[in-house]
C-alpha cells in the first residue's frame, strides 16, 4: 500500500473498511496480481478525483472504493485477476515463501496475520499423509 501511495501520491486513508478489504484480498489473491490491481485502480481514482474536483476528505477514501468495487465486480461475475506486476524489490518475499504459500496455504500470503497454528492447519489440509495424523502428533 505504501508503494502505491508513494508512486501515485494518492492519499489513502487507513480506514476499517480498507483494512477489511485488504484482509480479504490477502486471503484470496496473490500479491503480484494485487499489486497490479492496486496500481491500476489508484490511477483511475486519481483521474476521477481530478476530473470531478473531489474534496480531499472524500478523495482519501477513493482508493478503497475503487479497489473494493472492482474486486466485488470480479467476484460477482466469477472472473479472475490475471494480470500481474512485479513486486518492488524492497518488499521482502522469498521464492520459498511464494512456493510454500501457493502449494500449502491455498495462496494465502499474509504471513503477519497467520499464527503458527493456522499455518500448520492449512498445511495439513493440503498434504496427503501415508499414516494417520494422530500417530504423528502425540503427547510423548
């Protein structure tokens, strides 16, 4: 979010609706597709703000509005986010995190919001074990 804000110089209000939207997006979409969507929707918000001379106290919520409306449109129609944009180099992600997230965590990439218990639960749901899990997890 900071990168979009700095690149476009768009004021983005850190509101409860925006945080809810970001939580939903983090659980359902890969970061590179979101980064593309954020950049495009930020540019559209800026165009609308300048075209319509929107007051600053309203304009700071436009980013959340534009992204939220677009994601709602995509999900209502069963579309997918297909276009990607490379993440800036200062966003610290590793190839291991990306692969592990995609294979074992259903694409969930918001590591800060997942507890160790949630990571293990998601991982166990996505692997096939040759023996019963109760035999592996014991109080010994």
